[in-house]
């Protein structure tokens, strides 16, 4: 699957969760409202935001 913001592979761990019960990296992250609002309406709830977009958002808040 691809990230709904940057359209790059999102490294989703959900298939691993379903297969062996492992956690996905995103289960332990906080996704700010401002970042979630960047997802196009037609892609909401269909794919995970990637770690790159999450980290880029965090970096933009620091500057």
C-alpha cells in the first residue's frame, strides 16, 4: 500500500499483524490532526500515512 499523502510505500505492518500478531510501527505513534487533515477525502480510512510523512510533519513543527 502507498501513503495517501506522498503516494510512496507506507511500510504498513498490518499484514504482519494479521499473520503473526506483531505490532505495526504506527500503533505506537501519535498522528496530529493537522497531518491527518492533509489526507485527501477520497483516501481517508483506506491507507496508512508513512513514517517519512509523520517525521517530516514533526520536523516542520520544530522549525
